[in-house]
C-alpha cells in the first residue's frame, strides 16, 4: 500500500494480494480517520459479495464468492465508527471477461494487480450503533454540539 | 462543451458527438487540473470498454455501437508523461436494461454528458510499468525521487 494526502483527501494505492477492507481499515486506524467516503478503481482477483435478505423483520446475509479477475465498475463506500473502531460500508459493481456485471455489498476482496482509492475525510466522527432487531449497524448522523445548539435556538 | 466553477468543483456539460476522454483531457489542460476525481451522468451512442487481464498483462476491448445509458461513471485524474490523464470505469445499460461494465477507453456522447469534477491540491503521478504495461498510480512519491527516476512532472499553477 502507498498513499498521499491531498488537502482533505487521501489517495491510496493497494497492491497485489492485499485484502481491501482489512488494508483500508488499518489505514484509517493509523490516520485516525473516523468519518468519510471513498471511491475506487482497479481489479480484484477474488471477491465476496453479500446480499442481505429480509427474513421475518431482520436481515440475513447471504454471500457469494466470485473468482476474478474482475474489473471494478463502481466501488463506493462510507467510513464511520462502531464501538469507537472505524468501519467501512461499501457497495460494488464488478464486470467479468464477458462484460457481465455483479453487484452487492462488499464483504471482502483480494486486489490484483492494483486498486486506486480516493478517500474524502469528514471533519468529525460519524457513529453507527448495532440494532439487534434489524441485525444491522445503523448509521446515526448527529449535529455537532455547537450546530445542535444553533438549531435549537432557531425560532 | 460548457463548464463553470462551483466552489472547489467544476460542473461540465458535454454535447452530442463529443468524445469523452479527449474532451475531458482538453478541459483538464485548460484549467491546469493535475489531480482529482469526477462523477458523470448521461448517455453514449458509441462506447469502447476494456477489461484488464492480469495474467496476460493486456487489455481486451469491445466496442458497443448502440445507445447506452450510464448507470455509473467514476474517474480519477493524475499526471502521466507531463499531462493530466483520466482513469475511469463505468457501467452502462442498454434498451433492455442489461448492463455492461469495464474500463472506459472511448465514448461518443449522445445527447449529453454531465460531469462533476473535484480537483485535488498537490501532485499525483502515474508511472508506466515495464512489466505489466500499466500506468501505475504512485501516491506519496517525493518530487526529488520523481526527478531522479526521470518522471516528467505536470506543471502546477
């Protein structure tokens, strides 16, 4: 992995064999990034996609393993924290050699030969909380304390 | 093509018949944008996609001579051989809602393409790898190292 900071963005290159979520998560921890969004370009050697099926009011994950090489057509993700640890939520569409596409929640992916990632950092922590009923870590955007006060004072 | 600046971003409109890669490159040179990324919406009358085969070290290409709607088009901008270069991937849908995905080689706009470009401050370079023939993105390489290995730098305004 190799990276550079450009203003409030980081540009990161992942290399052959690196697991995308694990590698990015380690990068976020090292740089104390607690909120943001990212997009990526590149190729996966192997990819695990997840589809969440609603079953009796909660969501049950079903996974599929795809063998590459798979060209990333779109990889969009967000960054937040769960129990004070950064977590990634990313959805991906990939294309195969026959130009067919597969889409879903990114469960894991092995890079090969490269994945280029542009991360935009947001200025304060964004939290998730585990919801046991839905079986989902729910995003919980909240106003900054000073902003909340300002909105409170709004006539 | 028509464009304007909105805050730090640029909003562009490409018109019927324009070639997307060429038009964007011309815009980037005009505005001295050497690093950044973009998102686009619109449709193509002709599209050439590529798929990288890591084991062969070559791209395989396919040209679609039909009207295709862009489902997603994301690109990044870095400097290659002293000029801004775009790297974009996309998914496009046909009139039966089937989709095709890959690396963007060429696209002829019809009737329009809307592009939002976010420039990034600083330098971002690509260096052609002799082994894989890929123009590899090299974030975080110091300017003096780039000069030592003979990389032509983009001029930053």
